[in-house]
C-alpha cells in the first residue's frame, strides 16, 4: 500500500488514563474556541489525514508553504494549517505554554512552541491568488485574527456529528483497502451534488484501478452550497443502484472547503494519499469558485512537484458532457462534435428546474439523484437553512 505522506501515519489521539489526565489539565488552561475550519483541522491532524503535520504550523513552516508550496524539508504541502487566537490571548501565551482548544464535542491540547503574527493579505494573495473579499476563502481569512499559535496537539475528545458512521480515519480506510485487496485506489473529492459527469469519471477510474474512494467534503462550505446531508443521500442512492458494491467505498471528509483552487487540488491529493489512495481524479476547476481561477490551473500546478515526493498520481479530466451524436458521455479529448450537440447545462439551470419541481434530463443527472435534490429545493426556505 502507498506510504503516508512523509513515511509515517501521524496519530495524536489520546485515550484512557492519559485522556483523563489531559482533560483535567485542560480545565485549568487558557482556552480558545476554534472556527469550524480549525476544529476540523484539529481532528484531521490528530487522525493522520494531514500527515506529516503533528500540529499547527510554526512561522518557518507557514512561510515555506506560502512561498514555496513545500515544507521546510522539501516535502510538498500547499495550504497553511494555523490556529488563530485573539491578540489578548496571544500576548499572554509564550513558548512552552499549553492551550486548550474547545468546541462542542471537541477538546484538544496544544503544546505551544511559538506565537506569531501573520500578514493576512499576504496569505490571501499567496493562497488564493487574490485579496478580493468577494472570494469566500479570502473573506473568511480576513475575518480571522492575524495572531496564531504553533505547536503539536493532542486530541482528547472529538465531535461525532451526523456523519459519524461515514467519517472513517486513514487507519480505517487503509484497513478496508487492504482487506479488499485493492492495490490501486482512485480518490474523488467534491463539494457538489453528484451528476452524470461525475459518474463518468468514476466509471473510468473503475476501469483502470482496483477500487474507488468517494470522499465528499462535509465540513464548512458556502451558504449557498447544497448541504452535506443532501449530497450524502444523493451518493447513497446512486451507489445503491449504479455502482459495483465491492469496488467502491463512500466516506465523509470532515474538512472545511478553502476554495483555494490549484493549491487545494494538491492538498486534496496529499490528504487522500494519507487515506491510502494511489490516484486522484482532478477535473475542471477543481476547488474553484466563481471565475477566480483558470479552469485548468489545477492541472498545471502538479508540474511544480517531483512526482516521487508527491507520491500520488493525479488523473486529469476535462469537462465531461453528454453528446447527442456520440450517444454517450465524453470530453473534448474523445468527442469531435460541436458544442450544440452537447448536453451539459449550467448548475444555475439545473437548480431552476429543481426549484420548479422538475427533473433535469437523465443525460445530466440520474432521476433518483435528481429526486433527492428536488425534495430539498422544493421545501420551504427555512427548512433548507435548517
């Protein structure tokens, strides 16, 4: 099986008497309440999904990632993982102090090694390629405190939300792949409802690798994104009817969406390597938002990395569509016909149909999946928000 990023799967979850001891200590420590993004990062550091990270980045690591897309030792890593704290707390903390991180269902202890100040606009420009506050990642970043603490963490309690039975840790997915005999596994990441273009990519992957790991993101996303519960139900319906049950694993990825385009595409690849995947599908405008990124920048960025150090193979696809003349799903690489022969309406058009109680054409979305989404879009707005 593919080795974890850095060679060893990090494990920072404590149990038993040590957890009891840290829990008692945490009650006496200064505390910070993380945002949903940082709360998810705590869990993903602790369970090894972010290997080789053992905690929140120090200044040297942070700046190396911003400006070189690598950790200081030369290992690829593209997104900062930091824990912002209020300035008043930052000024009270120092190296060798300890900090508790508390949120509903979450408790962790950070062994503080450094406290430093970030330049948020510099980070925004490096990570997102813009300082435009209409970019959702930039807007979230600019609301954060610039002060951050660095240091290894220990997870004492983790939240068990609505997807607890689907939130598999890397050690669990690796065990599943080994038991199934999958030597090659293709990962697929999405925050959007599944449609026929996605299915086409999945089926292509099943033709060339032993298993398919569907890992939709269920952490924090934009307010207008379809809720994770609806997306997961759509996946379950699709898998039950149209996929081989012994060759696909569906799990929930609890991370927050950064909307960092090309950098996040590489990040998604490295994380799925830690879950045990050998390949990852990278489609058009992976992790993009609005018109902030060139649609194929998420393909080109992989040229900046040594494939051996990356350790996972990206599989690039263009935009998939249904071609009436081919009578099949295709991309520009396989279909010679003009655009007027293609059925690939915009997401806006599909949402308008669903809100009107209509189903999109079956060439765009399986009727069973469309029904799940129609039920969501036709319920009262207050229920959607809930």
